[in-house]
C-alpha cells in the first residue's frame, strides 16, 4: 500500500465523509482515494472558499470535514479562511500536499506548518512509517481541541510504500467535562441572591438549550446569547435575543440592569459586551467553559468554572428550589410583554429611508423574512450591512446561523453558505453578503449553480465599502477608493445560471415572492440596491479601535 492510499483509508475509517477542495497534482491521488471509498467531494473554485465551506459545515453539523488542497499555493490561498476557522474553534482537517522533502528548492516549497500555526491552527506531518498514528493524531487534535489541523503529506512521502496497515482504532471523543462541586455551589448561591439575573449562552453552549432554559426558569433569569449563538433560545418568552453590539435597545437596557450574569460557553469579548460598555458597573460576572484559558480572558470574573455547559447548568439547578409566582424575579408579566413588543428588531419602529431608487435594508429584510421558509439556514458575510440579515431574519435554532465574523474579514460568507447548505440540505439556505464580498467570492456563484443548491443569495448593494465610508467620513478621493459605480449583480448571476431579481422598491420584491412560490429549479440572487446607512453595530467597534484616526481626520 502507498502512503496516499493509507492516509485516505485512515480518514475514511475514522468517519470522514465530506471533503471540500480544489484539485491539484499534489492532492489528486489522496482525494481520489477518499472518493473511491465513498466520501462526498465538493469542488470549490478557490481554496479559500473550500476551507470556508468546511468551516460552516463543521459549525452546522456534528461531522468532521476535510479540505483537500495542493501544496504551496493551495495552502497560501486558504490562509484567511483558515484563520476564521481557527478563531471560531471549528474542528476540521486540511489535507495538504507538501513539497517533496527530497527537493529543498521546489517552487512549491513554503513552510506550511509555520503558516498554519501562525494563524492559530495546528499542524501534523505524515511519515511513511507512522501514517496511521499521524492521521489519528491530527484527527484527535481537531475533535478534542476543536480546532483546524493542517495534515501535511509531502508528495515524495505520498508515493512511498508503507507497511503501516491493519484496522484503524477509533479516536474517542471524550465525555463532557464535569464541574467541581465548589464552583457549582458558589454559582447557585449567586443566582439565589441575585435580584436581576441573566444567563448568556455562547457557541460552547449550543447543545445545552434545555439545561440553560431550565436553570433560567428556576432562578428567575432572563436569557440572551452571543451573536454567533443566536437562535439558541428561539421561542423563549424571556429571551432578549443577542447581547452586545447587535442588541436591541430593550436588550441593552435589561442587560445593564442585571446584577449577576452567568455566561455559558461564551467568551464575553468585545462583540458581546460592546467593548465593555454593556456591562453594568457593579455586575457579578460568572463564566463557565470547558477551556480553562477562556475564563477571564476578556473580562475579570468573580467565578470561573471549568465544565461542560449542559452538565454545569444541570448541576447548578439541583441547588435551586422551584419558585412560586411571587419569587420569579425577572420572569414577570411586564417583562414578558415588553420583550414580546420590543425584543426583536423587526418589531421596533424606524423611519424608512427608501427613496425610490434605493430601498432601506431594514424594509427589504423584514419583507423577505416574512416571505421565506421558516425552516432556513442563514450564512452572513462581514461588512457594514451584516446587522440586517443577522438580526432582521428570524433564526429558528442555534445551528441555523453561520456567523463568520471571528476574523471580521469580508468575502467568506458566500462560501460559508455553501458549506451550511451541505450540512443541512433539507432547508432553504439564505446567504447575506455585501457587494464587496460578493465580488471577492463571485467565482463560487458557479459552484452554487453546478451543485444545484437550494439557495437564495441576498446582495446588500450600496456600491461602497460602507464601514469605511460611514465611520471615516467622506472626501473627494472616495470614488474608486471606498465608493464605486453600481454593479448589476442580477446580470452577473444570470450569466452563471441563477434566477435573479433587482430590488429598488418594495414592489420589486414580488420577484422574490414569485421564486419562493415556484419550483425553485435554479438558485436565486437578489440584488438589493440599498440606501447608504451607517451600521449601528459598528459604532462601538470603530470607537474602540479607530478613535485616534477619526480624530486626526
């Protein structure tokens, strides 16, 4: 058996069934071997898109995907998407060919291990004698540390024969981390003594909905989520929705009134706390996480508990007696009614800024939210527009949103939507992208059509890099720098095989409705010609990071 055959065999035996990639001479044989064994292969048009697809797939399913790329340029092409995956703790394996060890001067030679490690990923190199151990080691790192791993396989090693054969032992995933009794007791006491408790669920609490909801009910707490975990408490009458930069005015008010905040699987970073401005001055912060290094990383905490979110919430609940109607703290009729009336952006009055030539992005998104399937996937790119699809589209559960904002890099959203559609193919996938990000990723429009994906792409098209335009002011040098001529995305999409609609007014949305009511033989792209508006969610971010530049300008 050749090494490349054994690599594919081990990955397949470990359960890898989904591969994204771009074919090259260096990864050709390994990828073919995986396909021959039964793995589904999805060809992207760019390696950066392939890793973003795998990132979204990992977030939206319980399966470990593989990204297959050529040596050298194939690896450098995926670095940005790999960075997002690493910062988002997405478990995946990049199966990367590597320049031959025997050729020090190969044109394809770059230091692939150091590239991976520089952006927060891990790296393993396959040796002909220890193929099985090397692949299992990469797999183990990915699933236990929840991180991307670049599995480097030099081309001369691939071709070598190996005697490393036989059954492949499974890699144990490990059980939930149980919290220590002292931490559980301390958190329970804080919640019992609290007047206005709040429970926040983050990415690490995605599988703990019932336990967190039960704990909140017992201790009279309201619930909220980080942006990436939106949908976790969908349907809960006491759900404030997203906490932080994307929060509604009511959510901000109620978070600031909290005296005890317990965050489960949530880092309490700048997004979730609005750079700290959304934390009450004298609040008692508690953080629960399986990663000891996450505790207190962004904000000092009174209690930091190492534990699985579901296990810890259930353990805390055992120390809290059931409450009667007189002691339900924040779970009152008044709060229930206020949340029902003001707890979602769709329900908050605003001045419509549509002008006949361009539509207000809130108006367009609210209308599409009411038209589209209630069971849906939503994948969001980065940019000035992102708050509209993230907050004005209903997210039915915690795995329905792919929020690729950990690196805040424009251009990853379209590919993320493809990975999301692969993980949950039974649903309509809605991709929310800006005009800049769509142009960066436009080659993947062909991928969507070729794969026949059930997808609607919303292009929030303000013909600008909106964040820079609105937060750094305007000047006579802007055109071609941060503002641009209008692009006809409908024509571009039609050329790829999409159905396409251009929307300037509410009446133009009839084209979206018609597609939704049709057999949907082709995906739909909606070119939303939106009014140029500053994003409320970016105000704190720019204030914190760019105030000296703004003041100078």
